[in-house]
C-alpha cells in the first residue's frame, strides 16, 4: 500500500461526513410542525392537496421502512480510492454496529497484514496507522476541523446503512418524514428532498420498491467560498436479515471550497456479508504507538 493511502481515505470520510452534517446539527431538532399565528386566517387545503401529501408521506414511510433491522453488519471488502492520478484498490473489512461504531480495516496488498483502520463512534474518530505505528484520536467537539464543520456520526451512519436521516436527529420519526419534499412525477425514480440552512439533500428511491439508489448532499453555493457536493450511490442489492441491502457503495466528493478544487471517489464492494456480533467494538492502541494531531493530518491532506 502506498504510504498515504490510509490517511487519504480517512480524509475523504471526514470531508464527506462534514458535508453531510450541517451547522444546525448542534441545535435541538424538532418536528417542525407549523403553529398558526393567533388571529391569522386559516386556509383549508383542497382534497387534491391532501391526497398529494398523503401519497408523499406514504412513500417516505416506505423508504424509511426499508432500513435493515439488524444491529451488526460485517463484511470483507474491496476498497477502491480515486483522487487525481491515484487509483488504488486494496482488500479489507467493514464492521458496523448500529448507533455505536463504523470501522474500516485496510490491508497491505499481497501480504495480508493490516495496514491500518478507521474507527468512527458517537464520541470520537480514530485513525490507526499500523505501518508507521501512529494513531489519531479526536473528540468530535474538541478537534477544530470536526467542531467547526459540525461533523455528525448519525449522518455518516445513514450513508453506510442506506437510510434516510435528518441532521442533528438520532432517528427519523414519522412526524419528521412530513418535512421531506417528495416528487413523485418521475416514473422510475422518486426524489425526496430536505433542506437545512446551507445544506441541500436529495435522495433518489425506486418508485416501486422504495429502495434508495443514491443520495446527494450539497453544502453552500457561495461563489467566493465555493461549495462541496457529496454523492453516494448504491448498487448490488441482496437479501440481508429479511430485507434488501446494497453490497456496493460508491461515494464521490467534489469540492471547490478548498485551496484547489478536487474530485475524490471511494468505492466499497462487500462480499461475505454477515450479521455477526462476536467482535470487539473498540480498538485498543499499543502504548508503543505515537499519537499525532488530527488537525496536522488534515492540513497535510488538504495539500495533497
């Protein structure tokens, strides 16, 4: 494995998750139910409007109900990374426990030994570099890069678990589904949209099955400061715990908000997927490893 593959991969996940977590993620989340102003005229919706809202809510419920119910997903993976002239594929493992941890382990090509791992929990993000005996571990609220951008574990989890999410919320309630704008005009695909401050989200779901085929999130459209767009596409759906789950996940980030515009793609192809729960959810780092700064790592990544 090239020396910077692990760090670059971690940087991509951090940047993508940052884009998905709006600055509003630290605010209290409500169901945004409109409260009539005292004395204001009340407009009665037409029957057609009521029916349209009911169809939209029904479809949103179908999409939300497609989320797999299992608590654990583990799989061997082929991990592909493309950035500029870089096009690298290595093997590894993906291990996830709902509302607890997402871990990606990458291996040294041909040798079969672990090169390093990325570990995301609700409390911290950790990058372990086995090759250089270094690690990065930061609290979401203490590391400036994460804090300033409102990085949120729930948004990252929703990407990997192929489900809807609302920024700042642990779960999507039925009332929250009414906040999604549902466009059912297209025959094959239905769009579900959500806007939060400077963030715009769009999910594409199969009009018949409700399976999410992609999600796009865009942060900012300021010409001076640039914008960042993340697109996650899903494919190769197979049965898992009684429902359908995508064995192929491809994340693409396109940003003009950095010193130089960049386009980065990360692909994960799962194989031998299981719901095994017999594994440690936290990585213990040897005392021989040197801890380095997340901010220092991010500065290096921004200059790649």
